[in-house]
C-alpha cells in the first residue's frame, strides 16, 4: 500500500497539551479537512518573519532626547521668561527626524504585510 502513496516520507514531532490545543484550533479555523493537510500547508507556505528592532530603538532614543529638550526649554521659559530660536529649531529638526523614522518603519511593516498576504 505504501508503494501507491504519493507522499512516502513521514515526519513526526512532539508537542505539549497547550501546543496541541492551539494546533487543533488553527486547523478548525483554517477549514482544512485534516491536521496533516493544515500542517503540510503551513510547513511549505508558512513564513517566518524576523523583525529588526534597531529602527525602533533609534526612534525611542530620539523621542527621549526630544522629551529632554522640551523639559529644558520649559524650565528655561519658566525661569527666564524667554526661549531661544536655536532651541526651537533643534526641536523642529528632531521632530522631522522622528517622523521620517516613523515613515520608514511604517513602510517596512507595510512591505512585510503585503508579502504575507501575497
């Protein structure tokens, strides 16, 4: 009977109860007619996505710097009653940089999303 099978290689692996319940749920949601068909489809067409978080780390650091700068400007305005044009220009530059980084991250995430759905 094995000689008549289209697929002759068998793959086995073990899971715990929680993993098994999760797999069964995903099989039901996928509307595949068997767990074997679901697992085969996922193994062959599934994608593993590794996300580089370096852009987000840079963005977080820049947000921290702009927050610090805002605090310094507010302290200066409260104590001296004035704000320097250079300080405002620096905040604007940092704000522009943050928005550019956010746009870059958004484009990268959109690209990942499109590659998953296609």
